[in-house]
């Protein structure tokens, strides 16, 4: 038995989970989410929890068992409280502006970097240097934060660039005249 897969996913109050036609649907205060079940996995809702079972004991079925349970748990948490990633921009003249559904970044290039925000993600910019990425889909929130960070990764000599809030950047020592 998969250690993760055998744990039931508890459904908190305010969240509704439904299984039909090989898909799982979750609805909560933050919104609605759905996913297609991976192969070799069966899901049922009993009482106040979601139980994930697998068809057989092959390696592929065991892997899908744990995966399905983790994805369903992520959906339930997402529709209940959502996910959030915070980014910081460090560097003189580096700043961000949000206009409509596009994020404009000034990162020391000869041109501004414009990023179109995908559906299902909400960005907020404070102090022109702090970006908050929020949404109900854990994968999408993490991917958007990673894409924004990739525009200007923190460099190792002065630490300038876009970093996750609380991320530690090891600063290298520069060349010495010797």
C-alpha cells in the first residue's frame, strides 16, 4: 500500500467534492477546480473524506495511487484557502507594474519585459518591488512564480534580480587585485 495513497483526504466544511465520469470536481469559497483521474485509480467520497484505491499492485498503479491522492488533496486545499507565492525584486532601478492582465518588469535590459498573466492566477504588486502570485491551482501558481523569477535570476555577486521571498542567495567574493 502506498503510504501517501492510503491516507483519506478529509473534506473540510465549506468544500464540496464530487466524483463522476473519471473526474474529480471540488468547489469551495475560493472557486472551483477539477481534474481527470490518472489510470489504474478509483476514487470514492465517503462521509467527510475522499478515499483513493488502486486497481492492482503493479509499480505503475502504486505510483498513480499516491499521485492521485496528492493531487486531490492539493485541489481541496486550493479551493478552501488557495496558494500564494511571494517574489521580491532587488536592484537599483528594477521595478514591476501591473496593468490589466499584463505585468511589466524593468530589469536593467534595454527594453521592458512584458508578461501576460494566465487565467486562474491573480498578481498583486506592492512598493513596485514585491510581487504576490495567488490562485487555487498549486501547479499554476508555482509555474507562474518560476517564470517571473526566470526573467532575471538573482546573480551571485551583488544579489540583484528576482527572488522568492525569504530565499537566501549566497554572495560570492569578487576578484581581488593581487
